[in-house]
C-alpha cells in the first residue's frame, strides 16, 4: 500500500497498526501489524470476541487513541502527523461516529442534536437547520424534529445518532454495536439505511459488532483474533 493509495482512493487505511500496554515486566499486546483499507461506499464489519480489541481498534481508526506502531490515514491525511486540534477538525469534517448508546444530548431536541456538528463546523444556523431537517426526514424522523431523546424510542434515538453522524457529509462512518439495543425490525431498518447511503452517497461504513446477521449484510467481514484481522 503506497502513500499515493492511502491519500487517494481510500477513505481510511492503516498499515502495520499495533497497540500494546506496559503492565508489569512485560508489555501486553492488544493489536499487532494490522492492515486495512476502506474504499468509498464500502461497508465492512469487524467481529470478534469480547476483549479482542475491537473498541481499541475503532478508537485508533477514529483518532481518539494513539497507536503504538504503524499509521492511520483518514481522508488522505495521516493522523499521527496532526496535532490534537487538527485531528478534531478532521474528525468533525470527514468522520461520523455512532455508538451502541446513542450519546444524544438529553436537553436538546432531535433537530438540535443533529445541528451540533454543523454548528461546530461553523455552518450558518439557517443552513444547519435545513441540512439537519433533511437528514432527519431521510431517516424517517421528519415528524419528530422537536422531540427530545427521552420522548423517542430506542430505534428513533439511534436513527437521530446516525443522522448526526452524517451531518457533515463524512466519507466514513464508524459504528460500534449500532444495533445492540434494537429490536429486529428496527435493526433491519438501520441496515437498509446503511446500504442505501453507501450506494447513493458513497459513504463508507465500518461496523464493529457481535451481530452476525448484521455483519453478513456488509460487503466484507473481518474477524479480530489474536490481535490481527482475518478475512471471513
């Protein structure tokens, strides 16, 4: 994988990625020599047992944690070459996050929650509201704009979180157990939405999940075992 490839086609790539912790006389290796590349519109699932390092990997790919070895490239930029402020700006522009627990701001409406990353990115309030409204309509919540998280169902809150992750039109969305707390019907709706967005907007999705039914609907499935990614 050349730097040209990393900075060109791929929305995300990592090479020789590793993470270890110093505990006692010997380092504990969590991840070792990982290679990964995601192209625009690609949907990839990462599965693995609890404690295999899936969340650690996701945090490094999103620039929230620093790798011990190797490099991560996001939208053509190497994360380790950026300072904390630059990484934050790049994340807000090029990356969306969706967690198992939606992490919506309880005191704000669905519309206001989706507006947040736009306002942080200095989009004008009127345009932010227009874009946020369009996104909520796209995920089937145009009738719930003024509702706060406590007034929404679990599936609705997760759809608001997905709309928020898409607010700045990122090339990549990272999802950590996105259907873990959802019923089967709602989970299928989330899967259908990812498929539609990957096709229509060329948004790439990287999903960490225990849900094999979800994983099988992705373009590729990778298993994290013994600190390495193995294709299934």
